């Protein structure tokens, strides 16, 4: 018996497991040239080949029949400096997982609605004289956010209809990734292994990209950082806290503003409270105390996404879907589903 599979889905599945064609070929005992052919187009595939590939890659067979529109990293992926050092296979794995999650979220949203009190709007940074701080202030005002520290960045994103998913990136070199595809809410994929202060800053940074950047330019990283810094530490409210600036004070402020000490030093410098040499001195002090690698005071791990769980709940409770039916609809295996959407430990361990 032969069947047709979508080659792009096969490639996506393989890359999402971090496999090269060679590795899949060895594990499935199918020649690499055959796999390459299957991936290139809708090539006929024998049922036995599809069965073994599905088993090795641990996806249901239905996964490989889906149509897909391959998507890149989007604007926020272009200038990430740290990305240069991530191995290509890891990068492909992350990108494939983003694509798969995006497809799943798209399907989930077809049958359930996300209600949100606020909305994401694009505010092109060029229209604001490249002033990301002004945009951050506007967004805080538009969304009626209270003065002072942001209690939960994920909460703010979700209250504006964005969807956040914490994922296992397999590297600590990539903190988060966002994309805003037409017809979908902005999606934020965050590394589950980073500390809370870093998670909050990186998500605010990605918000900046989503809101301000349609076309990548060389300034977008600085602008997104400026947005994040101003969004989390508004000028007027943080200045009284930062004067006089000291490291002991910054440790206390970290708990209040829920940002890293490094972010507080940078903000104090941006606001003219610290000179360049003072900034350098504080970073040297931090380095000497070992704070550059691990900062003192750990923030509680209280940034948790809720929207996706609620969506799943709608399917379970209102649409009477069993977990198996949901997995079937999403073309995902149950272990992956539980780990990703129910945040429960996987039922079985990958053998490879
Ligand atoms: Zn960025």
C-alpha cells in the first residue's frame, strides 16, 4: 500500500526532534536518498515506511498529511546577536517546534475564542521618531496598566490577547521568540529554563518587536531593549527609587520592580543617573561579586501562562473532547500534548 505525505511536514517533524536526514535514515532503516525524496515533494510512500518514520519521530501518521505553510522566525529573529552561536541543528529544532506549535494554536483557536480586555496594536517606531520609550508609555496608558512595577508580564500580554507558551529550547542562548501572523494573535515562545527577571525582560523585549517592528533594521534590538526597559521601569516612577544608586539598593529594587540588577544599572545609566564610568564600575563590582553569572536574590517563579490552558479547558469541558480526541485534532502524540499544554510530565520517554 502506498500513501502520499507532505514532504514539508516530514521535514518539520524530523527537525523538531533535532534529527539530521542521516540520523533518521539510520534509525528508520530507510535510505537517506529516499527520505530526501519524501521531504522534497508529495512523493508516494509505502505504508511500512510511513509507519516506521512516524514511530521513530514519535508523531501520529496524520501529522504527515497536513498541509503547512513554512514560516521563518519573523522580524524578531533577524538580529539576535546570541543566536549566531547556536548550532544549526538546535536552531532548526526550535524553529520547527515554533511552526508546529503555531499550527496547533491555529487549530485550537478555530473552535474556541480568547477573550481579552485589551488589544495589541502596531505602533511603527518610525512614526514616533524612533522613540521606543514613548511607545512603551503609550502602551501602558492604552492598556490602563497601574503605575509602578508590572506584576506579571505574561498576565499583561495575555490580557491583550497574546498567547505565551513556555518551551524547552534545548539551549539557554535563546530566551524568547515572537511572531504576529495575520489572522492570529501575537504568539510568544519563551524559554522555560531562564530565571524570572530574564523571562520578564525578554518577553517585554519581544512585545516591543511585535508592536514596533514590521521591517527589520539594524536598530531593532536596541529599540526593543529600550521598549522593555521603559515598559518595566517607567521613567517617572523609577527615578526616585534609583537615586542615590548603590548595589545594595539595586538588590532591594530587584524584588520591587522584578527586573535584574543589570537592567536596573542600565536604566539608571539611560536616565542619566549614572555616568558611563559609574555604570562600568557597577558592572565591575557585579563581576567581582560573581553577580554577572548568577545575581543575588532570585525572584519567585510566578510568571505562568494561562490562556492556552483555558483554551484546552474549553475543549474538554464545553466541547466534551477527550484528551485523545484533542490529540487527534492537533495531530500530536499524547506525551507531547501533556507536556506542552497540560505541563504534566510526559507519559513515556523518547527512546532516542
Ligand atoms: Zn530581539
